[in-house]
C-alpha cells in the first residue's frame, strides 16, 4: 500500500460568474492526459441569496467523459444544470444557469492518471 500523500492527487478551486443563461458555459477544465477523475464541490448562488450546492464527479477513459451530480441541496429549484465533455485533451465542466448573474464557486480534488 502506497502513502496517502498528494503524489496521485491534485486540488484546485475557482469562481465562475455567468451573466447569461447560455448553455454549456465553462466552469473549469483539466488536462485528461494528466488527470483521470475529478470531484467537485460546487455552489451556485444568485444575488438574492438563493443557492444550489452539489457534488459532481467527472471521469474519462480517453474517449468518453462521464459525469454524475449527487448530494444536491437547494431551496427546491435547481439553479444550474451541469455537463462535461472533451475539448481536445481538456475535460471541461459546463454549467447552464437558469438565471442571469449566477456565480459558481467550486473546489476540485482530482486523481492523476497513472
């Protein structure tokens, strides 16, 4: 059993403000030649304080990107829909906000490709 250090993992965080409800706006991306799987804790928030928090798991096998959203918390209405796909060798996490002026803040933990 190998040490549980960050030899095989990375962490990152960021904030993505969206002023439109255009589909598939980029929240974050990672290089699929370096990272295999990423777990996001994402929080979408409106200026009125409405929130939508969830965990998102994204993985790829080099040809297909897989995504699932779980542990979703909100005030009864989803503020955003997430999806993911390749853009060259990048895996991109997309958001489609329901409302204008939605800000998504995220923390990402990822497993390196071995």
